[in-house]
């Protein structure tokens, strides 16, 4: 029997990977996991700052500071 992965499953797996990176004090892996989460959520190519339905604004450039903010938001949700 095959099991289908959902977006929530993938986000949760990346959150686990990010936590391991945090525990290992590996900032590159933290950013990589955060960027992967942002891409899955469609936040990697946003060009304006119009808020969407879940309260997150569109992000013009994914800087380390913005990646950290996204990471914190994902920590709260997952």
C-alpha cells in the first residue's frame, strides 16, 4: 500500500530537519530547510507586499532575516 505525502507532511519533515540543524548549530542547513519550506508554501517568487488570506505578506526578497521570520512562524504552526 502506498502512502501519499501531503504538503503538511513535507513541511513537518522540513521542520524536523530544521530543528536538527538548530540543535547541531548548522546555520546553512537551517536556511536551506527554511527556504525549502518557503518554496513549498509558494513564498519564493512573491514580488509585492500584499497580505494574503493567512496573514503572511508577499516577500520581495528572501533575506536571512525574512527566512528567520518565516521559520519562527512555521514553528508556531507546526
